[in-house]
C-alpha cells in the first residue's frame, strides 16, 4: 500500500508539472502569436497525455 501511494504521489507531481508546463507553453505561443504552431501542439497533446491517462485508469482499477 505504501509503495503504491509513493508511486501515485510521484505520478501526481509529474502530472501537475506536465500540466503547468503545457499551460506555460501555450501562453508563450499565444503571446508570440504562433497560432499555427499552437494548433499543431494541441493536436499532439492527447498523444502526449495518453500514458498518464492510462496510468490513472490502472490506478482506479485497484
């Protein structure tokens, strides 16, 4: 139980960092008005997030 909790907190931290990083990147791109690049990045986003979503599903399955 303790081990799984450690893994979970680690994942949450990395997930939070990832979310913040994306937010910073998108705002940065918007400020520079690279709307084409922003759209491309948003298209890639779900594929980048999928491992996290899969892990969340696995954790909720326990």
